[in-house]
C-alpha cells in the first residue's frame, strides 16, 4: 500500500535493525510482501520503499485508533485502507483551485496543453538482438551507411526498404503511416516525435535494432483553448496541493512518534492546519 513518496527516509540495514513504530514491529516478511508494489532499479531500493510505505501506514493507523475512527469499507478496500481514507478526510482539508490559479498555471505551462503532434513516417528496420552487443554495433554501422546512401539519392528509400527492412512495412515501401503519442514503443516514439520533416541524419535505436527514418509529414500540435482544459488543470492543482498536505501531515506524525530501525525526517511543529 503506497501512500507517500516525498518524505525523506533513510533505512538502516533491515537485516540487523528491527523496524518499529511506537513499539509496534514491522516484520521483514511484511516488507518482502510489500515490495511487489514498489518496483525499483534494485531490490534494496524496493525494500527501502516498501519499509517506508509500511511505516507511513502504521503511523496513520495508530493515529486513526487514537481518534477512535471506525470506517465502513468501500468496494475494493481493506478495513485498514478504509480507516486511513476516513482519517485523511477528517484531518486534511481538501483544497480548491481558483480560476485565477488555473489560468496562471495554463499560461505558465503552454506546452502541456497542446493537441498531439501528428506525423507520417517511413522506416527501414535493421533488426538486432538487444543482448548481442557486437551484432548491434555492426547493424548500427550498416544503418548509418544506408542513411549516407539516401542522403545522396533520396529516391532509393522504397527500394532499400524492400531489400533490407525486417519490418512488414517494407511491403508498403517502409511506410508506417500516421504516428502519434502512444502509437509505438516509447524509446522509438520519443526520438521520432522530435524529428523535423525529411530524412533523419542518424539511425534511431530501439529494442528491435536500428531504424533509418524519414518523416514524410509533420503537423504540429496547437495550443488548446483554456476552457477545454480548465477542469483538468483544477483537478491537477487540487491533487498536487492535497498530496503535499498529506506529506506534511505524515511528517508531523513521524515527528511525534518513536520510530526504530528507519530514519524519517519528522517535523516538531504542526504543518497542516
């Protein structure tokens, strides 16, 4: 159960220090079970995130018990989740986002409120296993050679696609058709959406190998009217302030608690009114 990620936490070695909140122990088995909800670059980082989440959960449950909170479970909730939901509803005032605040955010972040860029592109895929580094280097050089060949004679694209591409699009002269955000794998999309119209000067790498890419058409996204995005901005601002308030609230609870085996930067004065 992941409740908060913005509190400064440094975990001691969990194999040598028992983690406890006001004398209530958090078992290593519980931490191992919680780790599945906290994917990370390493097992140690996942373990730290899981321990942090369980400490936050225990702090909130103890506060709910202190206030005598009882809660009816909603669909999909556990009894503990229901208690925490009611605790937060009771202890933290949900903010409202004013129209002025929403307009300021809209004006300060124009790139976030554009219609998607739409592209039409063609490619030649030279396939390479991501685990075969030598093969990928060889394919990269081959792709660079094709780029140089096309820079000298752009009209060869369809012919070279039929000869070399490992993608079924070779039967369409390499055409991928329309591409927009979310329509292809992230690493390919991130690079191709940034390209100008025309032949890309270098091959693009993806999990499948190297791509020689030609952008056939590019239609830039346009700024959306404020009225079309006002509700989404208000929801975002409310959620952002609310989660900041939760972070401050948990920091306050941590500052008033006795926590062993893990260090949390607690506050000694009220941060949430």
